[in-house]
C-alpha cells in the first residue's frame, strides 16, 4: 500500500472540517473594515484614520503557557481562547491603543475539529467583548512534535493609537501613586510552578479548603480584560502609566515603564491575596520573594498617576464595578 499524508498523521479532511466549523465564529466578529472572507491567503482590514492626527499601529504576540495542560486535562477549551485574546488586548491597551484585529495560530498533535472549534469560539467571544475582529489564523497538525492529545496556540493583536496619546511612562515622577486592580486568579502566568506544586497534592476535580470551586475551575478562571477600564480612565484623566501584571510579577512588569532613575515602593499588605495563591505557597512551601516574582498575587493591572487624581480614579473605576486599591508609590 502506498503511503499517504493521513498515514503519516496529518488528516487534510479533518483540517477542512475544522475550517468549516470555525468560519462562522470568525465571521461573527467582522465589521465594516474587514474586506476579506475566511479562506484567502491574507486578512484585509481597511483602516479608518479619521480622528487620528498621527496614527501608530501597535502589535503584540503571546501564548497562554502551560495553562493549556489544565484545559486539556479537563476537556474545556473555549476559555483558553478568551484567555489569549484578553491577554494580548491588555498588552496593547496599557500603551493607550485600541485593538483592531486578532490572528491566531493553533498547532495540534492530532487535529480534532470539535476542539479547534471550541478554541475559536472562545476567540470570537473575547474579540466581540473587546471590539476587535478575528480576521484570520492558521491551524497545523504536527504528529511527532506534539503528543496526540496536545495542542499549542498563540495570538497576535494589532491596534492603533495617536502618537501623541501613546502611554509609555516617561512622565512618571517621584511621589506618584500606584493603584492596583484585581486579577481573576493566575490569569495566564505561573502555571508550570502552580501545576507542579498543586497536582502533587490535589486532583483537578477536588475542592481544596478555602476555594469556592474545584481546583481545575479555579485554575481555568479567564484572564481578565482591562480594556474598558483603561479606556474610561484615559478618556477622563491623565494616567501616566499602566502595567499589565504577567510573568515577572508586580515589580518586574511595572519596572518596565518606570524612568530609569525611579523605583517602586509596594505595600504588600494593602490588599488581600486570593486564596489560590495562598494554597500554592502553602502547599509548595514557596518563599515570599519567589511568589512575588512568579505570580500577580491578585493584582492584574496597575495605574500610575499623581496623588491629586487618586480619588477620581477610584471613583471612575467603581462605575465599572472595578475596585481600585492604593498599593504603593514611586520613589
């Protein structure tokens, strides 16, 4: 019998079926700026530059790390798609950018169209919530590189901001305050350590003391989008800088936007660390400094502003049911 691509582990028919399943989810995010349909070799997006004096495109690419292993183990895949979009959106929103479109890349050991469809459904949900378009993507089947049940994904976001409105932290000065906004758990960082520690002692379907849901559900809590909060604050106030708290923790990420001569003073007792982080630390006997480097510890976004607008920042955030917490200052 002659060899075929399918015999080697790549099923073209499964790929075609996956494309059919995901087309409707992608199209549901389209707006008047999209000029192409799914299936062409590229995605076409017509820029509307009205309202911009000096428009700048802003882009970012990311993945969700080993949180995927939790999703695969639990057979829950759509929330992973939302995680990825929200993570990418936050990364450009903190620069002052409005997201325009998102592209995804999915790689499977063995392509299962229903799983691909669930992931893309998550992309579409988050794209619509963030007002951006799922303009295209790529799905690959790579037996031998990934185990049959495994997959990986990454996403690229492209947004736009007027050059004069780019937020880059250059105006941050001594005495400015740090206002933290709560995360929704681990978001998409620290899972290699969390899994190593927790899964040696608990099963994903267990509910350890202190958690309000199973461990698996807690670990799959969706990475929160801060786009609406950021847009509201910058429309009314002069926020000097935002940091999206991902790998590297509060200090590592916020230092990225500080002027070189400035330092941070964090009051680590100013907020209640969520139970999931306490469980990780307690179970793994992890040092405080290691926890601070790896996890967001319950703060997913930080806004830096002058003390004079602290009260108004907190008030505006509360209109979106976001609780701001004064967590430190700039030295």
